[in-house]
C-alpha cells in the first residue's frame, strides 16, 4: 500500500494591524475599517497633503500594501 504524501504547513504570525497600518487587507469585514480614530488620522493626512482622497480611501479599505 502506498503511503500518503506528507504535507508541510508553515505557521506564520502575520500582524495585520500596526500603528503604521491600522487597516488590514485580509478581512474586508474587520471592524478596523470602521475605526473612527484611525479614519480621522487618515483624514488629517489628506488635509496635510500627504495623501490624495483616492489613496486614503484605498488605504482605509485595505487595498494598498
């Protein structure tokens, strides 16, 4: 009888939320995308000219890396 193949699983501790990246890109239903404090921070970046409106939207929705 043939032995089944061995499958290796590599565990990785991904950090999805950091101070620099408060919005995750893995779960669109995550509550981080509704965090008013983080959204206000991104809005301040737009007001300061550090980000365009489109970049801010994509950042909040987790569409940028």
